[in-house]
């Protein structure tokens, strides 16, 4: 099937299935509020997908289970997985279809059916806290009708009918609808696919030909995986290069429901679902000691880490042995902690694409945690590129966002150079906004940004009316010294007060100067300070090293104001228009 046909089929599947499943939610009217529908619909979709996958081998599993019981074999897991043909199974005599035959006992029989699943599926269902919803639906007489609707032919969610990619889109669409009905943030769960595909293309980048020729055996990690769509898209990209690629995915997610969806998806795809972990990445590292080839992630930003503070500070005290020994950002925003976690998880040849807002570019004074974190990347020559995205690209925020590209072995290919890429004007307007997402990347947009990224030199890149600009900088261009400039404390006669022959500083006259890295302090003082304060000096003991990346400043375009005579002519024209309108309205 060609890419165009696959895209068309995906669109049909997503629209049909999402609309159908949303229609099933009508059965919950009066029992649940619209924003609560997801408590039922999302776990039912997961259960139905498992059920459809197991349908063809259901009898084989029942027969094998009976055979093992007859032989007194207790450890049956491996046998039953082989019988089912999947990494999961169900030993209950029920199927969703058979549950319809006994409406009076639908609740008990449904629970028995769910308990028949293998432990890995039961764990997923428990994360949804679904028994509470079963009881609620049972008490309000809607459980039978919901199950009946999920048994229709149109509700077929078999992996052969609805691919993992399509199912990901369906979950996105459903969560968006549930969130919009309560004005919640769907974007807290999902990153739009167009952004993810740009990130995957950037990560593979210049190594695509090498990977295609040599074959792929790799690991991918997402530290805030949501429903694991980033892992899925990265896997798609690598399989497109090598259909026999060996890929292992690892992810951690705080939200229990989205974690459950991610684990279910991994089971369906035949991957190792044990590599999907639930918990707080900052306070409970589920992959301590692990390192990965690729990291792709969109961690939360603008979110405080107060509840994780003790665990994070304990990790900080470990120094180089811990993940956060470099420094800590303000408690009000933990996104740079995810950056440090990612760096710690990269192999020496690893590459990471991580989304951040504007704050990590410049927040924090010299010597502060945020500045030191930037310095950690720059001093080690790991920061490869920063790409500014257009505004209004995410479901839940319209602010400026950036993709940071980090490579542990960057110095081998691009030593000392950091690429700043302004892609803020490269987008298409959506016909209909999705929350705050009013803009999107087309394939042409992604190709142009990747072209700018891969080019041998900086410049302005144009295609079909879109522009992307890249500027290259030496990594030390973002480093500076913050020096303390003192002036003497004087007596009543205006003479400097000396102590051991040295003038004493006047704290009221104390000032600071930012001196670019590599500039001689004496030369700087001679040119910028001493002409205005000839008695000033630098207290070098107070000097601090800082790092800042003034992205916006480097791409600022000065637009000169209009000339006064042009403005006057315009005002005259406006006055004439006003007089004309007044005559039309009120006559002479």
C-alpha cells in the first residue's frame, strides 16, 4: 500500500471509529457528565481491542487451559500465550459477544470475563480503576447496552483492521473530545503528530543512509510518554528505513490511564510491555542505570516540582553519580530536570530531541541552576541545535516552544558549533483549530526544516512561500562572565578610604557587567567602564560564569518606522474618507 493510500485509510479509520465510539458514549447520558465519558470509553476500547485480537484463538486457549488443568500443571503462562498467538490471553468461558446472552447477570459475568485475562492485561485494567465504573453502570442499567454497542461489526478494533498508528489517533481524538467537553487540556496527554514526525526526522537526520545500509538495532526512551505515540512514531520512522529493524521501546508515564493505554498498545504490537513503567520520572526513576540510543520526549513545562522536591534534592546531593548534580531549576518549573534526566540516559553515541518552552534558553542568573544546566550542555559540546516552532502548534498552549537536539557524540561531526533554527514562520493554518492548535506542519514544512538542519551551511531556506532561517554559532558565544565592578568608599573630603593601602568598596556604588567569553577584562574596562568611572575596578573573587542563549535576539529583524510625511499623507486620506462617510450618513 502506498503512503497516500495508507494516509487515506488512516483518515477513514480514525473518523469512522472515533465517531462510532463517541456515539456509544450517548448511552452514558444522565449517568455520567460528558467530561467523565472517558472513564468508561477508554478502558472499554482497550478491552475490546484485546477481545478482538483473541477471538480467533479463543477456543485453542480454552482447550489448552483444560489440558493443563487435567495434567495438574500450575505454571501455564507460556503455554497459553503460545496458544493465543499473542503475549496475552483470556481463559474465561465468556467473550464480549456471549455476555449478551445473560442480561440479568451482566455485571458478574463481565467481571468474570475480565478476570480471565492474563496478569499483564489485568494490570492495565486495574490502572483504569474500572471496577468502580462497572458497578456504577450496573446500578444505572447501562452496562448491558454499552457492551452490546461495542459488539457491533462497526466497533471491530482488531489490530488487522485498526493499526496501532490509527488506534493512537483514535485515542487522541477521544481524549480531545472528552477534554473539550470540560475545558480541560487534551494537550497534557498528546503531542500533535506533525511535531513528532519532525522530531523523528531530525533524530535520524544525517544517519539515515548509514542506518539503511547497516541495519538497525536500537533502543528508544520517552521519559513522559503519555500514550506512547512518540515511541510509536519513532519506531515507524526506523522501520521505514529497515523493515527488519530490532527496536526496543522504553517509557515512563505518571498518569495511570494514559500509562494503561501505552502498555496495552505495546502488548498488541508484540513488544515488551514490561518496559512501559508507571510513576513519576523525577522522583522515582524506573530506569536507573539504563542508557538509550534515542530519546524523544515532550515533558511538562511550567509545572512545579514541589511534591518531588525531597527526592530531587537527594538526587542532586549525589553529585556526578545522580541525574541532577549539575544544578536545580526553580521549584516553579521542572522542565530542565527532564533535560538532565535525558542527558543521563543517553549512551555515548545517543541522540535526544526534547521540547522545551522559552524559559530554559535564558532564565537564571550566572551561577544559578538554570545557567549551569545550559553550561553543562555547552561545555561538553553536546548541544547540536535548537529549533523554534511556530506558535499555536499544541493543543494546550500557544506560546513559543523549541526542540532541543542533543547528541553525546556531536563533537565528532560538528565540533563547537550550535545551530539555531527559526522555523516559526514555516506552517500551514488549520481549517479548524483543535484547542490552541491553530497551525500545523505539512510534509513540505517538515522537509524544509530538515533541509535547513542538514545543510552544510547556515542561511535562509525557502520553498513554496515558506521560509526557515538557520544561524550557526560557536558554543562559547553563549558563555559570559558576570563581573562585579567596585568604586571606592570616600570620606567627607571625597578621598578614598584605604585599608592596608587598598581602597575600600562602596556598596552603594557597586555594579555588575556582563563580559562575553574570551574578551579581556582590562580591555573591556578600558573601553566600556573607565571612561565614565575612572576609579572603578573589578573584584575578580566575585566573578561568576554564566550561559545564556538569546535566541530571539539573534533573529530579530529591525523594521524602520514610517516617515513622518507618509504618516501625514495617510492621516489626510483617512480624514477624507471620514468626511465622505459622514456625508453619506447624514447628507450635506
